[in-house]
């Protein structure tokens, strides 16, 4: 773990930003298949990381921002799928 800490410190990336970047890249595979599935997986993974970072007292602001953005994306996705189903104009 010391090598990873040294590498991240040299690049100027904190551990919280590294976790968020790894999570976003991991959920990108699922977003390529289906946007709703990828957003759900990103939402759950970032939510768990947010809770862990919040409980440990670390910087959780980036995760909170991404969590709220996922909620907005999922809401817009739900509205679009509902409008297609009912022929409602959005």
C-alpha cells in the first residue's frame, strides 16, 4: 500500500479521488451496455464509499456530489422512460 500512496502523492491525487475515479471507470463498462444499469451500479458503489468515508471522517464531498448527480440522472432516465411508455411530451 505504501507504493500506491507514494504514487498517488506524486501525481497529486488523494485517496478519495482515486476511489471515485476507480469506481467511475468500473461502472463505465455497465454504462456502455445500459445507461440505467450503469447509473444504478455507480449509485450503489458511490453510496457505499460515501458512507465509509463519512464514518471514517475523511473528505466525502466529491462522493456526495457524484451521488446527487446519479440521483438526478436516474430521475431523468425514469421520466424519459415513463414518457415513452405513456406518449407524454416532455
